[in-house]
C-alpha cells in the first residue's frame, strides 16, 4: 500500500511538471508572436527589433500580477530593454538598461532621449 501511494504521488508530480512545462513553452511561443505583432502595429519592422523575449511566472499569477512579461531590445538602442505586460491587452510598462548607453543624464533628459518609450 505504501509503495502504491508513493508511486501515485510521484506520478502526479511528474504529470503536473510536464503539463506546466508544455503550458509555458507553448505560451512563450504564442506571446512572442503577439508581442512582435503588437510592435508591428506600432510601426516597427523586424529589422528594427534586435531581440524579443517572453517570460512566465507562476508566482506572479498567484500574487495577482501579469503572469507573462515581454522584453524588447531595438537595434538603435542596444542595452535598453523595454518591458511589456500581457493582461487583457499588451502594454508597455517601462524600461531598464545600462547607464552607459546615455551617460549621466537627469531623468527628464533621459526620458526625452528614449526613442521607443510609449507616451
């Protein structure tokens, strides 16, 4: 009886792990395509976009935040990542990056220099 219970628990854990992995992998692919389509609606071409990555967080889902986050880096601003969240729609949530890209600018000058910040 004890062996059957252990096997059942291990089987359930493996099944949950496989299902979560499939969900995240397929969701990453779908969200990446959605983010690229969103950027195209904003007027960007594929050659202007250096990299797009999407990440998933089950913890964010439990805490009430967006479970999917996207990041875009553009060819003309290497080192600056623009953050996007996936809720009912895609929206830009800000940016992060290397201070060396723009040097020591104050906040207003930095915001004026960011080319892809949605205002």
